[in-house]
C-alpha cells in the first residue's frame, strides 16, 4: 500500500512540477514523509528532482536563460552547504514549518501582484539575499528552494523560459545535494526501491505536463504558480504542528 500511495503522490505532484517548473518536492514532501518517513522521502524526492528537471532542460534547452541561470546558481550555491549543515543540527519540524511560512508569504505577494498592484524589488542585494536563503532551504529540506521562483518571476516573464530555467536550476542544485547523500549513506536500498517504481510514472507526468504548459495562458500560469505555493505551504505547516 505504501508503494501505491507514494507513486500516486509523486505522479500527481510532478505533473504539476512538469507544468510550471517547480512544486513537485514542495507538495510531495509532507505526504510522502507521513507514509515512508522523512529519512526516506527526502533522498527519494531529491533523486526524482534531478531526473525530471534534467529531462525538461535537455529537451527544451532553447528556452533556457543562461544569464539568470548563472546568477541564481552562484547565490543559491553559496546557501546550499549552510542548508545541509542545518539539516544535521536542527529538528525537521522547525525546518518544514519555516518553509511553509515562506511559501505562503511568497504566494500572497504573487497574488497581490496579479491583482495589478506592482511589487517591485529593485535592490540587487535583496534579490541576491533571497537566492542565498533559497539555497539554504534547498539544502535543508529539499524544498525546491521556495524563494527561487519568486526571483525568477521578477526577471523572466516568458512562461516557457521560466519553466526551463527553473528546471536547469533544480537539476544542478539537486545533483549537488545527491552527492553528499551518497557519501552519508542516505541513498539506501529502500530509497532505490521506491525510485524504480516512480520513474515510469514520472516520465508520463513530464510529457503530459509539457503539453499543458504549452496550452495555458501566461495569466493562468502565474495564478497556478501562486496557488501551488499557497497549497504547499499550508499542507507543510499543518502536517508539522
């Protein structure tokens, strides 16, 4: 039964991920953790968060924004080791509740902007600080860096460029996370068991998500991004209170 629940959850959440470029791990982490435990769920979702974005990045590389990719990788890469350090020393509950709060705040700001009220962040220092904190979140709870989509939405307006650039970021950042996981022994036989079951369904979800992304409007795409953040943040906080 646990295998069925994990596969269904991963398929649904990564269908959303394939559509907008993020959200799979954010939405899946709390439920999958409740089924198989956070110690298995985190490395499992990290491995998945390499495979799906890698496929999108390779097949749709013409939409990749290389300039922003370099900026994002620099600052999130600096925060990543801090997040890995915090994971070993802070309770998981504190990390996940903090993530949920960040996600809800981000979604509120995004929805306000969609109502026609401009939210401009003109300071590059503040923007780069957001990316640094996003790297910490990525390394600590494998969240997909809830702050990264906020930054990308400010600097990239094309929906396909947004989606593919985020996918390239997740591919690289999650590879940087998987390597320490291997050396620390987190990638166990049980993690590989669930990964093997999930792979074919992830591939199907990616194909369907790509078709959806091509057909929906930019406004719908933006609303979907913020709804995913709001839902993911609410679920994460509720499951860890």
